[in-house]
């Protein structure tokens, strides 16, 4: 649990705090319902499921949704592999997200791209996914890593995605990887009003011995201004705590 984050949320009452379940993936594999109960008891108001949800049957998915309802927590969004958003799989992805009550279908990674043209293709794909999901009431999102904030030909790929995707496409900000790439999360949020509707609150330290091992609030992230920036620039805000002290991705 990260009580500092939950305390910070108290000052911004309209902002729910959730957990990215990749952070507890081993526990989730062993005992999905028990893990959801545990994070609910820790004070989290919602969850973000990650890729393995796609393999659930409809019955399993409905059971998970019932368990969420019983606990009084929500599924804010899901993280998805590229393959889940293809024409062959988009309907299944849509249906599972609707059962879960998810609002955002987030592309977790576009994989390694070496040119701006490849990133333009990613932006176009996100727009196509959005067009397929929006009639069902679902929104599309994209989750950054270091790569998207690392300049290619003098331009950051994340700028390409922000410029060429529809305003409805949410740009989910992973704070730690943004910092590691040398970018300013606060400046990025302020430069993209209305687009940063979900934040992965993962800290990072420039000290080589620490990196992502630091706990929330112990790294380089300026959390006070990060939390203030969305309040000024977005209408829907879903901070997601991702505690991964030994995980880099």
C-alpha cells in the first residue's frame, strides 16, 4: 500500500485511486478473488487488469465483475497487447471490457519502433481502434514507456501520438519511465490538456543503485505538481498506483 498516495487523493476528492494489477501479478495468478479483496481492503477504489484477462471465458469474466461489485470497487481500464486490438480480436476485447465495466482499453506497448513513420502508423491504428470501440461506450488509450519519450529524428514519439490521435484517445502517463527518458511529466500534462486522464504513479531515481527500487515519494517525481496539473487540465482523472520496486518495463 502507498498511504501517501491515498492521503494525497483525500485533498482531491473527485480523483479515484486504483492499482495496476501487474504489480501483484503473481498473487493474481494464484488467487484472483483473494487478491482483489486484499487491494480493496488496502483502500484502492479500482483496478486496471493486464493482458491475461483476455484469456478468461465469459463466465470467468462475469464472476470477476460480480466480485468487484461485491467489494465495491471498479475496473477503470485494461492493459492490452497489440494483438488484442486487431480486427480479428477487437470484438472479444470489447465484449470482455464491457462485462468488466472498464472505461478504457489501453494499448500497453507498441513494441520497438525505429522511425517516426512507424509511430505515425501506431497513431493511425489507435484511431481505428477508437472508431471501433467508441460506439460501445469504450475509450482507447496508450501507455508510454521510456521509448516514447526518447527523441527520434529530433522529435519524441509521444508527441507524434498526441498530435495524430483523436482527442478522445487517452494518453496514459507512466511517470517513472517519462522521468527516466529525461522528460518532465508536469510539462507534458500541461501541454496536453484533456488527454492525460490516467496516471501510473511509479517513481524513479536517477541514482543507479536505486532506479525503480525507490518507493513512492522517494524518487525524482514532483508528485505535488503532477497531481495539481491534471486538476487544472483534465476533466476525468484516474491516477493508477503502480508499485514495482524491482520491475523495469
